[in-house]
């Protein structure tokens, strides 16, 4: 069971520390802080979830749940506050743009909403998950506590955003999907035979009998089509993607092919001088 669990992971685990948030600030607020700086200051974020609201209906027998709408929870982003406190300034101004304190008249929604993009990266900095929250806007900016005795810390600003819904822009494909020949499933029995032939060839070389490789290569040629019609032992074993053991077999197979062509060249040269 443990081995099955471990083998289910074909690549690294997704790390919560590998992310980027991009906020498209409304045009009216441009100039307070640039979007790139705001993105770099985002210390904590979420990949939002989704809930389907249901209602119970009983016709006959047990009651059943029926969906009637999707619901999206608000998200909270945490920002590191710089010495000029521009991060707090921009969100204060954003909220004041939505509902200005001069007259308390709310702005039209289309003018103050913005899209927020959250991107998850793997350990090699490749994008593996990318979502966009549509028509987002801040609905709460937390207070910043002040304390004479706290001289070794810094302000963190929590901003809660509402949005209409989110959509998936891109996500990674399985990193280690099986690769097989055209119209041909993976043939385990043939792969085992190939492995055995590779081992026999390696032993033949070790025993100083290079001509035995020709027989091994000939036998392998008859097996290879069952693995999808590939032409070399190296490409067959490599195409199966089966881990450390196959890597070793791949190296052996490549050695076999190299030695086979070398021996064939030596044999053709020798035949010129033999009666």
C-alpha cells in the first residue's frame, strides 16, 4: 500500500510558497503604486474555491439535493507594507473611489472592479495553475496595530476582495504520462524480454565475446515491433518511462547499438581480406 501511494506521485509536490498575484489596479488609481511592486509585496494569497448551493426537495422517499447556483467565497490577500505605506494608501483610495466620503455616492461598478490573477509555480518556476478572478474589488482593509514595544516587526496589510466568479486560465498536464507506439499499448512481456536481452548482451561484452551481440540484436529486432514499431532498443526502453531500472537498461541498449554498428564495420572490413 505504501509503495502504491509513493508511486502515485510522478513529480514533485505543489508548494504553497511558489505563487504570484497580479492585480490590475483601476486606471483612476494608477500612479500611487505600480502593479509589479504590489505583486511583489503580496505575502499571502489563496487559490479560491467554489461552492454549489443546493435546496432539498422531497417527492417520494428520501429528500434529494438539487443545485440552483454557484457561490464564491471572498479572498484575503496579505501585503508587506513599505516605509511609505503606499500599499495602504492605494487600497484606501480604491475603497474611497467605490464610496467617496465627500458625498457617499457609490461609483458605477464597471469603473472600480478589476481582475486579479493568481499563478501557482512548480520548483522549476514553471506555471502549473493559473486562475483569474473576474470583477474583483476590495471590501475590507484591516487596521494596522501600533505598539511602542514592537520594534522588530513590520506592518502586514490584510485586504479582503469580493469578485463575481473565477475562471481557470491554464493548468499543467500530467508530467509523466505513458508514451507508447502508434496504436500499440504498452507490452510488459516484450519489455521484460528486451531487458533480458540487454542483460545478456552486457554479459557477452564482459566475457569478451562481442560477436554474441549480433545474435542478441537480431532477437531484439523481432521483439521491438510489439513495443510500437520503434527502431532502436534505446528508444523503446526510453519511451516507456519506467524509472531508474529503465534508465540503466537504456544505457545498456545504447551500448548494444553502438557496439553492433562497430562490429558490423569491423566485420565488413575483415571480409575484404578473407578468401
